[in-house]
C-alpha cells in the first residue's frame, strides 16, 4: 500500500483524526483532573466519580447501542449504493432505506428514551443517591446530570451517522469542543464562585458537563446537510431497534454491574478499616487520578475500535473475509505493542507521575500496578469492537459479564482483606480473561 492510498484509506485516516482529537481531548482532561484534584480534594473527587456510573448507565440506556446500530446500518446502506430502484444489492432490496433515514429514525428512538430517563433521574435523584450510591451528597449532582441526557443522545446519534459514512471530522471535532467548553466553563464557574462566595460547589463541575454537551450538540447539528429521507422511517426504526435492543440490554446490564462494582468499593474499603472520608479519598485517587493516567494511551485503541466496527460491517456485507482477517491480525499486533510499551513506561515512571502530576504517592503506586493491565485492556477493546462489527454482540456481552463477575468477586472477598490493591488484582485477572476469550472466539470463527 503506497503513501497515496494510505492517505485515502478511510479506516487509517479516520483513526488518525480520531486519535489526534482524542489525544488533545485526553491532554485537556488530564490537566483538568489535576486542576479538580487541587480544588475539590480527594474526597470531592470521590463524590464526583460516584456520579459517573449513573452517567454511563443513562448513556447505555438511551444512546450508546443506538449509535452503534446507526453506524452499522449507515455503513451498509452507503456501501450498497441504494440510490436507484434498480440496485442489485441484497441489502438494498431488503431495506430501501438511505443513510439519512437511519439517522432520523435513530434520533426519534433515542430522544424518546432520553426524555424518559431525564424525568426519572431528576425526580428520583434523592432515592438514587441514598439507596443506590449510598452517598446523599450526590443527589443535587444527579439532578444537574439529568439535563445532559437529551443533548448527549443527539450528539451520539449524529456521531454514529458520520462514523457509518467514515467521515470522522465532526465526531472528532465535537469531542474536542465538548472537552474545551467543559473545562473553560468549570474554570469560570470556580473563579466567579470564589470571588462572590469564597467557596466552591461540586455542582459547578456537573454544570460544566451540561455546557460541554450543549456546545458539542449544536456543533454536530450544524454539519448536517438537508437530504431527503428515502425509504420507510418505520422500517429503519425497526431495524435499529432490532439491533440496539439486545445490544442496549447487554450494555445496561453490564453498566448496572459496573455501577454496583463502583458503589461497593468505598463500602468494602470501610470493612478493610478506612473511615468513610478515607474510603472516598482512596476511591477518588484511584478513579480520578490513577485510572485516567493508565487509560490515557487507550485513546489510540479506542479510535481504532470506533472505525473498525463500520469497516468490519461493510467488509462482511461484501464478503471480504481476507480483509477482515488482515484487520484482526494487524489490530492485535499493534494493540499488544502499545500495551507492552505502556507497561514498561508506567513501571519505570509511574511513581514519579503520581507525585509530580498529582502530588500524591498513593496515585503513583496505583499507576505502577495498573501498568500491568495495559496489554490486555488495549487488546480486549479492539477485539470486542471486531466482534460487534461481525454482529456477535451476545458474545461480547457474555465476555463483559464474566470480566465484571471476576471484579465484583474481588471487590466482595479480596478488598476487605487486602484493601484497594485487591481490586487492582481483580482488574488484571478480568482483563486478561476477557482478552483471551475474545481472541479464542475470533480464531475459532
């Protein structure tokens, strides 16, 4: 493959664009977390991080699976060139639906779910905070968080549409804009609050999320061109619903288990011997400082994964099995090379990173331990995307449930005896098993 064909290859160019945007976004987010840790402290970070399982759960319920379905069907519709009545493509004869129709149908379905979710979370925020998160101070944060859900749904569906067309400029740019607006908004809110009230509220951090989602949504909408919906919107909705329902059920169940896992960690740390404040602080250091550092290089594998799904779906539609096999081999190789390189980096510099960047020795210890997870984590991410692109969503669901079951077992039985290091061991074991399972199933297929 020469240089010109590399530049024109949508998978490569799309991945590079998403990677560049992701790196800039991660860099901004990285310094943003340092800024937050200095302003709200480790306990504040712990309370803030407790809202993330709810945020991820609402996304999985309202838009995540629908985005995947839109991306897959748009890619298939675009590849089959259903622009005329005489197309011979089996997909075209089956659907008679163009790309824009899939976007419209997905938006209608996602917005309905998002408004239902927003109303529920806003009205029952106290109950969720007290009985699910076991932290009443999260209630006002959840009410504000509920306002982000409809905007996130619109943004997600439009991203899925452009991913399916292999046009990554809009998703990449909107991701960067969302992050910039969020950080700038929170900084301004903090400065104004300190000047007027001499105190900083955690609510302002969530208001920054709201501002970021609104800006990203408006930016994405501005790039949609007027194009007539061709085909039955009802048929498009049925197809999206048919694919997204099991995928959404899988992700909701997985995220429920992840939420249970996250909520149980502070409680199990109290059984180990920490006070309530200490357990939230340790949780905040792990999830707000160490984990983002260890996950920083995964921006590359995440970008590859996003572009792999429509590429695999299109190749499967055209029955290009050798192309799929080549993609699998190359992504495995590059994921492992990136993973082992990051492992060496974190083993050598992890403690220094914790002290220099966060001023926290415990964060450095966590980064060193998390370094061992990198090869398995990066490999698992790309392999699961390939399985989803092949339509094997049930397989990825079971692999995720197995991994979560292992982690929850470590949370329940190992943390009370070994502390937070017990959870880190569980992360390593679960990621290794998930990666090995995905690789075995792909080789078998």
